[in-house]
């Protein structure tokens, strides 16, 4: 470039209008003088203004300035086209990330690949070439050394642990990923505070609720036209937990403001307030007798309330603050975790509400951290029976088999050590997959990603991740149909991810 100048086509308008995008910047050669002609286009892109209209200093080389501006203009044009394609293809952030990561000569690669559509993504079919992973809905950027030639055999007595980082790359497999997604189904961003807990309604695929640190509870529908149904206001501090009644007509919530509130969803009103002497940390309806409401608090107690009257029925005292809990499917056991990392099994009478401590599991870790998640599942392929998942704030995931015949005795089957957390990040079981006998867990992370882990594989245990949040992801929850995953972050954004269909 001899002169390194930029000429605006004045016949198309003024200088500001002429510097637009595309089919935006094109090169033309006029009688041996290399110049850049900017043609008027239908779409404006501010990035071209920023790179083409930079002032030149008196001691700058004119050739260098012209070349640099030319390169920056082409870079801005390329980025604009990519963003435009992302908005138009109706696939969302994940598809955009794969689009910008594709190889430069991807049009000429003569390899079969599967398009990122709900009909193809997530099927369990053989992948003919490692390059075909670049075209999937989820990107699998792992090296060839991550290939595994077999699966780890696991019998009923096997127990092992693993230690990895949240940033570990997903494991590449000979089949498509276990939990792939076609993108974002909906986003709720009207909340102005951190969303601390979120759940779908019982036996419901459309009803979603989430509580925030500003004391609000938001109830949404995530059907074909997602919308906010109700916003429940009454708590003055963080909502720590809530639970739906079995018919989804009521929500019971606990808060740091030392109260438990019962809400009627049809009217959006608080119909009962139960006052306590300490922060209320976790809450559950009894799965069989919905007239019982179990609440764990910072006063080292689990209290059973009468839902109809709000009166206390029974209490049980523990060694530390009760931070999380869950019932078994029959309502005869309560599994709870405390602020010191201990897991308790408590027997409960479904008729009288009487409580009695049965077993306690004490972690061998020297650092005692609060338990953020306790989740019960009635069956697991790995254990051949009921299991329990726990997560602590220091990043420890533990997987227990539950012996119901011995009043819920817990046996540690496997564990996973992640990087320590600053916030109380929660985890959840993933839906069962009949074609893979791993034990899959989904959890948020401090690096703003949602990670999927297989606890049965000590190495390369991360099998997938979702990128879309900009702040630490705190809560995750599956709907009843297991086709939607909701995640919430520290900035108040809730993303509902649509899972790919599996054959």
C-alpha cells in the first residue's frame, strides 16, 4: 500500500454514514493506487468507526497507519458477520461458540458431521472422526490423550475418590456426549439480586420458581411462551430455601430473616408467617403427609411444624447449624447436613412427626465446611438401590448408597474434590441414562460455567459444560420431564437450557 489512505465514497452520504458495514468494506484498485472504498450498507457497525477513525499522530508512519486500519477494518467486518449469523440462526450462545471455533477450511473438509439440530444432537451414535466434534452443539476441546479405551468396572463395594479442577476439559468419548443441549430455551433477568435457590414444581415440566437474596420469590412458566406469573414479596433478607407442596398449590420458604412463610400461588399471597429465633436455613414438605413441614435452622435444630396451624410438633437438636436437607420417597427418613460437613440420617414418624437420630457420617477432611446440597434418589444403576448426593462449600461432592433396612445407613461409594467455593454453590443428580452406567452430576461453579461430572471415573470426570452466565453459577435444577435444566447466577440471571433429544 503506497499511500496508506482511506477514501470515503462521498456520493453515498456523509463520512459517518459512509463508514458502515456490508456487505461493508471492499477493496478496489484504481489505476495502480491502492485505496479502500467504503460502500454504504444497510447495517451500521460501531466497531468500524472505532478502528477506522483513530486519529494519527504527527510522527506516525503513514504506510503503517493505512495497513493497520485496513486490517482492523477487516477484523471488525468478520466479527460483525459472526455476530449477525449467531442472531439469525436461532440456536443461541452454544452454537455461536462452535461457529467461531470452527477451522478455517471447514467448508473443504470432506468428513461427515452432524448438524446442531434437536433431531441430531445428543444421539448415541458412533463419531467417524475427531473433527466432527467441532460441529456438535457442544464443543469438545480435549486432546487425543483424553481418549479412553474402556470404562472403569465398578461393583457394589467399589469406592474411590478424585480431585480435579472446574476448568478441566470435557472428556472425549467414542460416542456423543451424555448430556448435550441445543441452546438456551429462555432467560429470566428481571431479578436484581443473586438467585440463591431455584426449583421446578413437583411432577411439573413448566412451573419454575426461584428465590433471591433480596427476599423475593419469583414463579415462572417455561412453556412455549416463558413468562413470570407471580413475584412473592415478604421476606426482608435472603431466601435460603423453599419447597412446593405435592399439588403445587403452595410454596413454603425459609429465610435469613428468621421466618418461614407459606404462600398460596393462585393468589400470590402469604397466608402464614412462622417466626423463629434464628435464621431458617432449609425447608421441606413431607412427601406423604403435606401437613408436616420440616425446617432446619441456625439454632442447630430441625423443627416439624403443622402446616395448617403453624404450631411446632417436634424438635431435634444437632451438633451444628442445619444447612440442607431432603426426605426419602416414603417420608420415613430425613437426610440433613450441617455447617461442619456432617451428614445425619433422622427417622421420622409419618403420623406423629416424631424425630429420632439414626446415623451420622463425619467427613475425614480436616477442614469443616457447610453442606450446601443434600439430594436423595430412590434408585441408582451404580448402587443398585437408593443413593444420596451431598455437596459442601469446599467443593467436595460425595455419593452414598443408602441402606433403608438399617434406618438409612450411609456408605460412601465415591467422591470428587473440586476447587473450593466462596459462595454456597449447589449440585444435582442428572437424569438416568439407560445406555451409560455412570453416575452423572451437574453443578455450578465460580468460573460462571455449568459442569457435568461422572463420579464413577476418577480421571477426566468432566463430561460436558454449558457457557452462558457471566457470574458464578449458584443453583441448578431439572424439570420433571428432564428436558430442561435451569441455572442461576450471582447477578440474578436464570437461564433455562433445552436438552437435546436422545434416541
